[in-house]
C-alpha cells in the first residue's frame, strides 16, 4: 500500500518489522517499533514533511464522510403517491316509470293563504273575527276608526267646490275678454292673461279631484275585508290598539283546496311534466287516498338537498279535514306518454364524446364493488323533456355518473354522491 515506506524501513535496518508495516498497514508497522526507534522515526517523518503527506492521505476520508448524507438521501425511496378519490354524482339507471315506483314525502299547505293588513294607520275600532271562524269573500274582518279619514274627505270636497266655482268665473272672464280682443278693444296680451287664469283654475280643480279620490280610498282602507272564503288561523291585534300601515291584523287560509309539496330528485324531475295523476296519502288518515294533479314545478334546486320542489293540488275531501302542515306520501299513478315508460333515460349531463371519435357517445359506469369507473359506449335515441333515451349499452340498475364526467380517468376510484335515485 505504501512501497516507499518499506524502502525506508529496510534502509534503517528495521528488518521484518518493516515488512509487517507494508503487509498490515501503517499503524501495525509502528506498533512493532522500540521506543527509541519510534522517536527517531517520528523526527524523520516530521523533518521530511511526512505529517503533511499523512494529512493528505486523510483528506479523501473526510470528503467521504461529507458525501455520506447525500448518498443516503439518494438511496431513499420517494414518497408513495396518494390515490385521489373523486366525488361524483350518480343515478341508478332504470325504466322511465321509475317516478311511479318512488314514494315521495311531503307536507300539506293551504292552496291560498294571506295575512291581512290595513293600508293606512289608525286605531282599531273593531275586530269582527276570532281564530277558527269561517269567513266569506268580502266579509269585513276588522275596522279602523274612520273619523280622521272622513274629515279629510269632507275638507277636500269643500276645497274642490271652491275651485270649481273659481273655474266657472275664470271661464266666463276668459270668454268676455276674448270677445273684446277680437273687436280690438283689448290687447292680445290681456287675452293671454285671461286664458292663463282659466287654465290655472282648471288645474286646481283637477288637483282637488285627485286628492278627493285618494282620501276616499284611504277612508275605504279603514275596513279590512277577506279576499276569498277561508278560515281564520291567527289574529295579531285587539280592539283600540294603534297600528301602522302594513301591520299584520288577521291571517286567513283557504282550505277548500290543499297543496302538497314534495321534493323530487334531479334524476326524476324531468318526468314530472308527464304525470297526469298522482295519489297522496296522509299519515293522519292512512286509509284515505286523495287524487292530485301537478300544479307547479320548481326550476331551482335546493342548495342543501339538490332536489326540486313540486306542488300537487287536490280538493279538500268531505269525510276528513286536511290541515296545513300535515305530512304524507305521494306517488305518480298515471303518465301522459305511455311510450315513456318503456325507455331507459339518462340526464344529458351524463353523456360525453370520445376525443378520438366524436361520433362515439360515452358514459361513465361505476363498479359497485370496487367503486371505480369505466367508460361505456352507448347508443342514443330521441331527446325529450324527460332526458336522453339510451337504446343500447346500459342495463337497468347500473350506476352512471351524471356530474363530473370530464374530470375522471378509467379505473379511477370515486365517492358516490347519489343524485336522488333511479334515472
């Protein structure tokens, strides 16, 4: 390892001990020296700059220790990539009569309801109804003290009479002045002044007529009338209370017809326009089935549930009394389009095209066991208000992604957020 050291040892007569230094290394060689030999050898090494050479021999070792952390870091394995599980909204593909197979919960409300209030302020002179009373259309339910408003009507009538008298005088004066102007006895300027006075008198009469109309309306507003037949469900004031305009006085519900509001998932909302008849059963009367029709279809989904409000309308039955707030269940009984029930439909948002072939229509189908997605080519039929008809490629019961289709990859794991049931 150090041949020049072996020659030094032989030249100084160290014999076999020097060979051991070459064969077993620098430190083993020095271990066999006598103390006086070591002292002399040390002086020679120092004199010849041997320590500097020894320092240079240690320098690679220090560099090795400095690079050791970098070598260890290079050998460390990179962190494993976490698999992204993407949330998606899905529907279970089913026949188009799925709406008829779903039972939707809801609550009853009055077909018409109103909270009555006076349009003017004043003192409540009389309240003619109590909670539970039945009222007819046009019935007076409360009365304000009319005296201040009657006085205002009388005052404006007097002002109007004075203005009308002034107008008569102004018109007569205008006629006389214009006759003299035409004969040349009066200047044209005097005729203009007479005309202006007449016009002012006319405008004053019109202003008082308008004020009288408003005063008479305010007087009529002191009587609060029922706008439709119904039942009083709440009262908010007592006699002799002072109220302001638009303060609530009485609440009336028209229960001759009942509305039933249900929340329909977006996968089924497209079928609602085809419902010809629905059946509603209330929890309080499980043996009574009421026929209902679709009155209103909401166009804005709830931000919390993602469902659409649909209002059904039914007549109040004779044998039971359905009250607002009662809960029940509704189901579609008859559809207008008979052919609709034979189709498999999906929302348009579930369909996308193949990047390589725009003619290929695809959907993402979810494996219910592995929760992974795979593309499936489908054949499409007609597009209707209920959705897009799938003629080939899907089977009833399969789960199809309807939102987030452009951010998925084949085999990707997903977390299902049900869009509301069967589509």
